[in-house]
C-alpha cells in the first residue's frame, strides 16, 4: 500500500515510516502543508496519515483538498488536539479514523490494515492466516472452516494480533485499542489477560496452533513461524 | 454579636447614663428656678407685711386676704440677716409635716424690733415639679426608644450592601463563568470594601485562568514529545535480538511513558469538562450504554462470577453529551466490577431520576469524601491513576447531577441523581 505521511515532527514521522515499511507498505513522509499539496497533486496514494496542526496550514484543509478528487484514499488523522469538534469535523469531511497523540504504532497499523482491506476488496473480504480465517464484515472467526464463537472483544483482539503479526504488542497498546482513551486502564491489563486466556483456549480447542506468545512484563506477540 | 446590636447596646447604655444624670440635674435646676420664683413672691409678701405693719393694719383677716402665713415674734437678740430657707411645719388637719419656704427678717417699728417669718407652702409647686419630671422622663424614654428603633431600621438598610457582599463572596466560585459584581453603596467604607474585593477577585480570577491556560498548553505540548517517545520505544521493542534484561528495561520505560500519556490525556479531558467544551447535549439512553458496557466487560464479569441484577427502566432518556455519558457510565461500571469480590453482586438501578450502581465488597479503607478527589487511590491498585471518579464527578457537576457514595450491607453504592434536568 502506498502511504503518504504528513507530520511536521520529523522523529515521529520517522517512527511511522519505519514501522509501516516493515509491514511492507511504501511510505513517503512530508513535513509541511505546502509540500503535501504538491505531492497530493501529482501522485496517487492508497492512504494518507495527516496531522492537523502543520506549521503552514491545517490538515483538515488537506483532507478537503483530497476529497475533491474522484478516487479518494483512506485517511487517518493524527492530532495532539483531542477535541470532540475536531474529531467530528475530521470524520465528517471524510477521514476514516482519528488518533490522538500519543498513539501506538500498532494501533495505527491496525487501522491502516482495515483501510487497506476496504480499499482492496471493498470490505467484502476474508483474512486468511494459516488455519485461521476471519470474516470482518460478520465478525466471525474460523479455524479450518470450523467457526470459533468469540466475544466481540476476543474477535477484535484476534484481528489486532493478525494485523500486527510478528510484532511485539504491548498491553497498553492493546488496552487502548480495545477500550479507547480515558479509561482508568490500570486493571485493563487484568481484562486483557482474561481476554487473551479465553481467546487462546478457544483457538487451541479447535486445533489451532498456539500463535500467541507472552512476552514477560511487556505484552504479547502473534508469532508465525 | 452583630455590629448593629453592639451599636444599639452602646447607644442604649450611653443614653441611659445621660438620661439618669440629666434627670437629676433637671430636677435640681427646676427646683432652683421654682425656689427663686418663690423667693420673689416672698419678697413681695415682705413688702405687703411691712406695709401692713407700718399702717398698723396687720390682722389675721388681712393676712388671710393676702393668702399669707406669717409669724411675728419680738426680737431681743441682735438682728439676724435676711434669710431664705426650707422648713417643715406640722399640719394638724392632715396630721403630717408640710414643706414650706420661709423668709425670715428683722423689722423695727416703734423702737420695737420684731423677727418676722413669712411662709409659703411648697406643696403644690413640689407636686408640679414631680409631675414635670415624670412627664419629662416619659418623653425622654419615648425619644430614646424611637431613636433606637429608627437607628436600627436605617442601619439595616445601610448594612444591606454589606450583607449582600458577604453573601456574594460566600458563593464566589473562581471557576464559574458568572460575572462577579458587588452592589454600589453610598457609604464610603462599604464602597471601599466592595471596590477592594472586586479588585481582589478579578486578580484571583485572572491568575487562576492564566494558570489553567498554562496547564492546558503544557498538557497539549507534552503530547507530541510523548508520541515520539512512545513510537521510538515501540520500534525498539520490535528488535528481535534483544536480551530479556534489555527487554525488561525498555518495557519499564515504555510502561512509564504510557502512564504519562494516559495521565496527560485524562488531565486534558478533565480540563475540557471544566471548560465546558462538550456543549452539545443529545438524548441519551443510559440503559443501552450500560448494557453495551456490561457486554464489553462480559469476560471479566464471568471470570469473577459476578451476578448482575439489572433494574432498568429501559425508556429513560437523559440529555447529555453522548461521549461524556459514556465516559461516566464506563468509569462507574468498571469501578463496580473492579472492586467487586469473587461471586459478588452487581446491581444497577436506573430510573428517570437516578442511577444506582451497587457492588459487593469489603468496607472502604479510606474516607469516602476522598473518593472523588484527584489522584486519590486505594493502595491495592498502584497502577491506577486515581482519576476515574474525579472525571465522573466533574461530569456530574457539569450537568448539575448529584453524586454520592454509601455503604450498607457490605455493598458499595454509587448514587447519581439526575435532578430536574431530565
């Protein structure tokens, strides 16, 4: 997937480029509004990651600019401003997601994956990972064609793992992805532990391999060998 | 003691003193005047008596004509000076002594010297004086009472501004949007007081706003560096060739920076709620939200074997910002699950007027008053930010809801009263 990252904070931009490039995306980084307009005018991207506060302009205007074109890419807003108005405005003018800084790269990646699926298959797709098959539209999971009955959170968890396979996923990243901001997340780790235990148990019962590895003190990794 | 009462009492004691002193002085002054008057009359009588003596017409009937009481006795001793004095004379008719004023003088006629005493009854004038004094007393008392009442009443009017000021300061909230203005007064002291107070509150308010703005700006500015730290750590974690010890170090640092991020986001949220940056209220159905939350916590509830009792009125609609409504309910429900015991109860009552979320658990180890304080947390969960209930409370304050905590029958209960704002 071809991704344009418009973020004036170069170091943050670098992190995103590195993480996403490893996932096999082709990333370009732009650090201001002016150059972004240039790039967007010339090239076609599958997805745009855009900061709202740019030194010489507003990210929302960029989105309006992109949306005028016939084939519009997926758009993810990243912003330090977590105001509801901004969020609503951003989503209203056509952004797919709104992430508040600081966010987790794994979370950004998961959102990009879902945009990718939407663009590539019009959303009508399956995710197949060895013996596991997910149907995102129906929130269903299968192991070798046998349906595994998962709760909503367990399903989201599995999807998140598969989106970030072979990456170390921190507990904090998981918690925020599953429950969003503003939760007193302290004991969310217990919740996560419960969710993962159940998910693992359900998958193993259907004869799935044990992909979910615990990384002590840190989080988990969905490891494909 | 109120100043007004104090002033009244002072006034009263001073007037009583002046009144007593004044009355005594008045009595003697009056007496003196009357005596002078009587002395004049006695002098007049003296001329009449002398005339009668000279013309040798002195007789009882003549004296009675002139309403004179006279005692004439021959004098052998040297002539005493003319003198006025008071004396008591026994009156047989009423069997009593009566007070008289007498003029005594010597008078020579035909080589014979007489000592003449002319008496004038003081009984009537005395009675008059007593009456006058009594009437004066009554008048004075009346005047004092009237003055006191008038003073009290008019003071009360003047003090109104002062009490109004006290009342306003008492209800002053630096966080409120209300303009703080005090009533004008034509009394200099009160006007000064109000002016100084207004100046002071203005300064407090602007200091407070500056501080608040500073914190908000700082919080926002912290977000970007935090995002950089977090993203770098996350990248670092993906390096496969780290030793477990290295992982542990990165993990700890990552954990801490995450906590900071969460803390910062939460503080920004709190500031936003305080700044009323969630203006739009929409009809919200809490029952649906609660069910949704319970569903997302299902696994944990099952693992703790918590028994849920829902006593919902499914049609309750409250006017709230949906986002804030969700934050409020999530925090309350999560608390009730978190602090629940294994196999405990979770009872949710929802009616048009209130929401009650009750959960089993051992009694609180801390002062319930502190529950809603920022950063106050139970020692059992050191990871907790201790901001959940502070947020809930802020939201309640924003919408004028009343939130309070109670504990009975080994059950913690959080009550939220929606009040009249439905």
